[in-house]
């Protein structure tokens, strides 16, 4: 009778995967992200070339081009961290993955290092979208942070809750 009385509706917190300036996804100069074609999210202009895990979960994709990391949280939330814009064209140059598909990860664990200067020089933009790729049909609500600066593994950038 009382088992659901004390059960809290736990919201999933997605922490910043990198240090830098937080921007609304709508500010990303690429319609695939700004028009949320891939899903809800937020973006960060990186201050340094290190990506850490924003959640506890599993790595589901590190493309051969190494420009992104796809992961899924324990609650089923699918997250794509896309380093820079049009970075697939770099064919992996400047990226050093620290994980591979199938790895279990915890918040703050290093996922990727990248050469920020190289990407600034050779890609369209360094802005890094963090997108919930299954947000359209998840039945969940996403609240973006009002913070301006992200500290990797510490700043909550997105809160996922039941509708």
C-alpha cells in the first residue's frame, strides 16, 4: 500500500561534458541542430579540448571520423556530443577517443580529447551541440540550464523529467 508513497520521481541530470560558454541550441549556425532536427539540446563553445561523460551510461557510438560520441543513459536517454560543425570532414584528424562502443562510463570519465586549435582552424565552427536524439518520442520533458558557463562534470545543463 505504501510502496509508491515514498518513491521519488527521479529526474535525470545531464552534466556539462566540457568546459566553456553555454549557448542555446537555436544559436548553433547549422539548421540540423538549431532547428532541433536531431532533438532537444544545448551547445557549448569549448574552452579546452576535453570531453567527459555527462551521465552514467554506455557508449553506443564513436564514429570512425571520431568527431562525436553517442551514448545512452540508464534511463534510456540517448545523447550525442557532436564536437564542432562539419568536423566529419576532418576524417578523425585532431581527435583522440578515450572510449569505444560498448564501454560503460560514469559521470566525469574522459571520453575524448581534441585539438581545439586545429578544429578552430579547419572546421566550420567549434561550437559543440549536446543533443538528446530520442527526445521527440521519449514522452519526457527537457529543461535547459540558465547558466552561461559550463564546468565539465559539474554544471547541470539539462534536466530530464517525466511529463
